[in-house]
């Protein structure tokens, strides 16, 4: 059976992709951010997961507003990155695991989650930046197969935080029921607090983000008391992306250990966070 | 046409929620911006901005705001920030440039405010 060995929460700001491309990891602006990933790099190197389920949102590369799925899962053998219009250099394609994708889709739909199934899916910076952050070298990215799980946090109404947590729990059940000898990690990406639009652009909220990170392991339900509108007020309309971390958290169950965490303001306009959980149940 | 889940909510200062009303208002504008994922469309826009806006059926207010590169106005006219970023990217403006523009401060002030938030 497949084993969900751990999960990572991580921001996915496009500027990070630029910094990696330009090798700025040791630059004073970037160093406090990238040093937070060292424990993740070491853990990935040690554990060598076979598959990564990557929870993210598309920002207008694959999905336009003509048809916006709430939850979409890729079921392709390969996922291409592409030009998003403002200069980030596309990365090499990522290898999928269609059989596992279809198992995940089948399991989730029979668990009452209505999934949009995608046999072709371009992945944007929301996907590629976390991949580069988890596996900085091409060799590492080539080793791991990916399953993109795309969430609508662009066009209101978004799925509720509760729905995301429950979807995560269902993903956990789906992984546990897959009859293949695979080590799987799940990445919940986006956030933390940031606001890109309006006169309040540049808004961040350290206090809220810190409480979110503090409670994520033992009390993820804490976030559920806020509607997405209330969250937008607290952490900015784009900060609401943190609900995608709940999918990661829900998948892991309650027998987990926090191995590392980092929080840094600012990366571009964003309060950036990273947290690593190991599943003690497998 | 306020959605039930948004009725009676107090407005968030300096913030527009991209809801159904905004999505309707900005559909053509966002569709044009979506086309800028392709380099040849960015080139076509630069060659003939008016013609390109015609092709996508932008209204007069949207066309004027595109001409002014005014992100706040474009947001009010239904633009979504991720799509608008593809438009402003054509002029070499990144998220921090347009953040400063919307906040009504210089880029240096905008960056300084973010750095200050990291020090508290």
C-alpha cells in the first residue's frame, strides 16, 4: 500500500522562481527565506518520496474564468510549464503518475468530492515554485512523480476552509487505499498573508500567520471559524490561499511531528512560510 | 447582484473582492489579459493597442484605464489582479511596481513598508 510519509506547507510567490533562476539564495534579502528550506531539502534527500501530491492554485495559465473548477486533479503522464506573460522562464516538464491520479480521482468522487479531471494541464508558478523549493536540483525533480491538485482561490466563492480540511482527509484515505509500494508526500502551497490588489496592497499579518502556524499541527480546525471573507480581511484576498495548507494537513491525520518551520516577511509582497510535518503513523 | 454569502458584509478597506459581479464586469478585459500568456499576442497588443482592445470588446472605460496603465481603475472595472499582472508585465511592471502604484506610494516606500513589517 502507498504510504503518506509527510507533508509540507509552503508559499509559492513567483519572485522565488526568479531568485532561484538568478542564484540569489545567499543574497541578504533571500537568505532568511531560503535557509528555512534546508531541513526540507535534507528530509526529501533522506526520504526520497516517489510521488508528490501538490496542492496549489492556477493563476490564469491553465484555467481561464470561462470555466473555473473548484477542485481539479491532473491525470496526465506529463505536465508542462509555460510562459505566464511576465517573464518567468518555463521549467522542464514534470512526470505524472496517471494510474495513481485516476485512483485518487475515483476514491475522492466515491467519497463525495466532485473533482474536475484533467488529462491535459499546464502548471504555473503556483506549482513550479514549490517543486523548485522542495527539490532545488533538476535531478531531484526528475525523480519524483507529481499529481497536481488545483484549488480555486481566484474567483469568489472559494471552497470553504472546512471543505479543504475534509478534502485533505479524503486524500489521506485515497493514498492509504492505493495498492502500490510508494512513499508519498503532500505539499500544501500558497499564502501566507499577502494582498496584491487594491489600495491595501502590501498588507501582511504576522500575528494571524503565526497563530495559524502554531495551531496547524494540533488544532487545524481553528482556521474554520473564519469565513473566506473574514480571512480576506485578516490576511488579504490572496492570503486566503492558506486554506490549501489545510488539504495537506487533513491528509496527514493526527499522528504527526513538526520537524521544522520558518516564517519570513517580506518575499516580494508576501509573508512567506514553510512547515514540515512527518507522519509517525507509517 | 451581490451573492448571498457576501450580503451585509462590512467592506474591507482598500480591497475589492473578485466576486460574480466583478467577474461579469471584467470578463472581456480579463480575457484579453489571458491572451497575453502568448508572446505573439503581447507583440500584437504593443503594435496596435486600440485594435487589440477592439478585438476583445473592451468598453470605453476599460480602454481608457488600459491606456493609463491604471491598475486600481482596472480592478474597479472588473479586472482580476492575476490577469492584470499579465498586462502590466508587458510594460515591465512587476507585482511590487503595481502594488506601489495601487497603494499610492513610491516603489521605495512600498518596499520599505514591507521590510518594516518583517521587523516587528
